[in-house]
C-alpha cells in the first residue's frame, strides 16, 4: 500500500518572517521668558509610524536569504507666535543579502537602498538617495592564512540633482596567518570617490603589513616578543576638466602612527593608552569604547578618543565611526546630544582644549560623526565626550541605546581645490615604519627578579623623520610573609625624537599587607625624572590605599595621595605643581534589597611658575551618594546625588530620583516616576518630572503600549523656559 505524502513542515518560509510596527505620537509646548519679561511660545506636534519586515530563510542547507526593509513616515507641525511649519519625512530602507556558508568560507552578495524624502510647507520638495551593492568573502582554511575581503559600490544623489551626485567604490582586504609564535597580517583599503558636481575625484589607498614573533627559551626564563609594521597611505586628488566644475574643499586623510583611547574625567592631564583598533581601517568592528547608556552602576566617565599623528601637522576634522545598535536608524535626539571637546597635545601628557563642537554632523546614511573645528596644529589630538545619560533625551528614551560602539577614528585637513576648467592632479604619500622588540630574562624565580629590555624605532616619510627609544629595567616582586608582600622596579630610558635627545629614569616601590581577610593596605611610591633637550621634568607620587569590610554588608575604602611635578628650562625658568588628595568610599547593604553607596574626593592643588606671581591654589570637593531599594519584587526605588565644588566656580548639585512599580506579578503593567534637579551654577538650574506607564500586551513582554508626560523647567542667564511633553508609543511585534 503506497504511503501518503508527509505533511509540510511547519518551519518553512513563513516561520522565517519577522515583522514589527511602531506608532508614535508627541505633543510639545515650550514657553520662554527673557530678562525683559517678554514671553515666547512655541509648540510642535508629530505622529508617525515605522514598519519593519525581515525574512531570514535557508534556501538550501548552505545558502541563506536575509531580506527585508523599513518604511517610516513622520508628520510634524511646528508652531510659534509668528508662523506654522509643516514637515513630512519619509524613509525607505529595503535590503537583501544572499549568503553561502561553508566550514572554511563564506561568500555574500547584498543590495540596500536608503531613500529619505522631505516635504516642508512653502519650500520645494527634496530627497536624498543612496544605492549600495556589496560583496563579502571570508576564507578560513585550516593551517593556512585567514582572508577577508569586502567590496561596496554606492551612489548618492539628491533630487533635484543640484548638490549631491557622488559615486564611491571601496575595497577592504585583510589576511592574517598565525603559526606558533609567528603572526603576520596584511590589511588594505582602497576608496575611490567621484564628486560629479564639483568634478573632484579622490583615490585613497591605505595599506598596513605586520610581522610579529613571540617565543620563550631556557625553560621559560627568557622571552622575546617583536612587532614590525609598515603603513603606507596614498592620496590622489584630481580636479577640473569640464567648464561646469564647481571646485571647492576636499578633505585630505592624515595617516596616524597610533590610535589612543581612555576612560577619564581629567582630560587636561592624563595620557591615553594605545588602541590599534581605532586606526585599522575597519569602520564596522568595535574598538572597545562605548558611547551608549552604561546602565545603572555603569561607567559614566568621559570617552577620550585620540590619534598620534607622528609629528605636529594641521588637522581640521575628525571622523568617528560607530556601530552596534542594530539595523535601525540612530535618532537625531541621540546623535545631537553628544558634545565633543577637541584637545591637542605635544606629548600625550598635557592637553589643551582647542574647541567644542555641539552637535557634530551625523551622516544620513553613513554611521559616523563628522566633527569640524578650526584648524589645529598638533602631534596628538583627541575628541572627548560623555556616554548617554539615560532617561529622555529630546523625545527619545536613551536607555534603549546601550550600545553605540566606536569602530574607527580618522583625521583630516581641509584643502581648497580649483574649480571650472582648471585641471590638476595632486598626489601625497606617507610611509610609516615601526619596529619594537621586548626581551625579558628571569634572573631569580624566588624572589622574583627579572630584567627587561624594550626598544622602539620609527621612521616617517616623506619627512625623513626618525625616532627611537630604549629602556633597561629590573623588576622585583616577593612575598615575605603570608600577610606582607613588596614589589619594586627601576628603568633607565634613552631615545631621540625630532633631533632632540631624551633620557630618563623611572622608579616604583610598594608594600602591601593583609593582616585580616577583610583588611588590605598598600603604600606605593613612584616617580620619574626626564631630560629632554634643555628641559628637566620630575614627577613623584605617594599613595596609601586601604580597603576594609568592617561588617558583613559594610565595605569602606580610604585613599590618601600626594603628587609633585616640576619642570626646569635651560634659561632658568621653572614651574611646579603639588596635589594632595583624599577619597573615601563606602558601600552599605544591610539587606539584599537595600544598597547605599557614598564616595568623597577632596583635592588641594598648588601651582607656581617663576615666583609668587604665577602661583595659584585650587580646592576641589566632590561627593556622590547613591541608593537603590527593592522593598517588594514589584517595586524599585533609586536615588543619586552628586555635589561638586571647585575654587572660583559655583557649586554644582545634580539629583536624580526614580520609582518603578509593577502592580501585577507578571509585569505586564509598569508604572514609573522620574525626577531630576540640577544646579550647575548660580544662574543655571533645571528640573524634570516624568511619569510613565507601560502595558505589555502579553506575558511575553515584547509588544507594548506606553505613555509618558514630562515637565521640564530651566533657568539660565535670566532666561526661564518651561516645556511640557506628552508622548505615546505602540510597539507590536509579530
């Protein structure tokens, strides 16, 4: 008897379809009163929808289709005492990727379209469109080099075709091979940009080759590590030809010798650490620095993103590439919130504020911030900004964006090129060679004593500039008793940079004790003395660090420190700086549902330069207090208070309070109240009150309906502003 056909499997293409619908509405009214008592009222009302469809389906066991798109339409009306302005924004984002997967390789072909059209009452309609064709190839054969290649061709045009008509061809190739201690890689980027309106063609070729090796001999007593790199950057600009060419400014890409980054709230005085991922040419892979909302208890220190350009050169633009928040569009409320401080330095130690850019331009299609500022000439340059603060930014909940990952930082200098009928080809080339070797030799295993040699050599063309540095040091560590340990080291350094000889001596010593399991103490002394040309610089610091668990649920830290810095010039001029500080931190958790944290910092600074007339004293105090309480599983309370004062500045007070309550155990209904009050100066203060209600349409807690109301009052320079914002949002996932 013939068998019946089996029923169709339920995991077909319909099971591979995912979609969502978002509907938003907001009503904002603002009243501003100036010092004369004149009141200005403005208002805006907007509503929109965003539809997203995604199909992820395996056509064959190794062939995958990933296609979909987003359609967004927003209507808004801005009203004031003088006029009304209506705007209609339409965004279309279709895409399709076909991917062939194999254990040793992956190949993909893709297409995506980005189309933004804007209609503004009383103005001509406008549109901006970009089409991109892409191809990716990844090959990972066993015991052979791993290779990755990406090609993209894009066309960007406006409608009417008046200002933008640009074609791009970009190729990225990277190959890497590792065998035991040997590591070799090559990375190259080719970018050809043709501006058909300005008649400016730019071709950029960036290449980097690396050869590294690491090994140990003599039963691990001697280790050797070497890193050798060659980086070549070629830039060709071709202008003119037709009589219609407009000419204009082009941005020349600069070739940095190192990427730098740090999380640091004192950007004027601290050095940045190396971060090679910031300059590897890959604008989509994260480099370990996040601008997104860190979350409660996260790290809110400023993000410092820097470049070492090898020598003092002119810079007028930084381009910061970001990624990580998914396929959607980063809202203008989020991109416009960031304020960028540009700092320059000659030594990566002492920085000067050059400019503040707020907000930076965020491209409509490219995921990057374009930070333009007056031209600066410096070897080191960095952009400093804070991560998202959480809460409502504009009309957007910033806590929905925890990941805005920095991928690449690029530096440019703007240059004017000729216009119509003037044909010219300009070609620049920069070559950077770096070599590093690090040798460690264990002299004794107990106590631990080893010798370390580190050497760096760098050559930069076409300037024919060379620099080198060498250090020889001894490092000692020993535990004298189960509760007492000590470490010490000293290094002699020498080198040359820009025909200037540098020598120096670095030293460090510390003693640590643990008399009790709940008590740890350490005393550390460190310093260095450096001679560079006719300048002698000395730094010394002493730090006492103590941590204790006074009682279960009660922790405390106490740090005392002093730092002395002095500089002497060949002509007899001198300067010095002395800092004394204390910080005390406590963490109290008498119950698993209650946590209280406190942190205090007090600092006294004295600076003098060539006598008493150049002397200044500064006192800084900062106190941070935080509380979180969960009396019931469905109720959460939080509060933070930050108070800061600095000599010559007004005391600042920042307060944030929050309440979140879920009346039902399944959490489908959530009520929250947020209150913030800030006093940043004598005449600058703000206050925010925001209740929010969210109802999840099912126990899966995906689709939801949310409504919020925000009252924001602020005063600054005798101006008073009061804003009222009502927002509603419906998110449905299918």
